[in-house]
C-alpha cells in the first residue's frame, strides 16, 4: 500500500461507460449488446489531506474535492516522468 502525503500528485484510473468514449479513453471494450462501451480515463489529482480513517482527500484541476480510500486499486502515485509529461493536467 502506498503512503500518501499532502501535496502528492496522484493518478486515478476512473472507470466509465457511455455510447461514445472520448479521446482520452483507454482499455475500451463494448458492453453486452454493443450499444455502450466501458473504458478507463486517467484523472490527475493532488492530495490535500491524509485522514486517520484510511482515506485521502484529493483536489482536481478544476477545484473539485473527492475522498478516496487509500487501498482503492484505481489509485496510484504519479511517478516523476508521468508528472513531467502531464504537468498541465495536475492541479497547481
């Protein structure tokens, strides 16, 4: 399990489904009847609070806040190369 600290940049691999995946969609596959698609979109967020109950609070580039469990399999720390490559997509 990764140790998170305030200020850590993180990547959240958000699962989604819709009739038309966007350009940032990854791992796209059709659902049962082929009318919808399931896919993953990477979200680039920053840790604003580490809570004692095993959760972290994160902020998006647009200022929205989310609370996530630290053991969420879709959550990972952003490696330095990833931070550099997507630096404009992380919140300031």
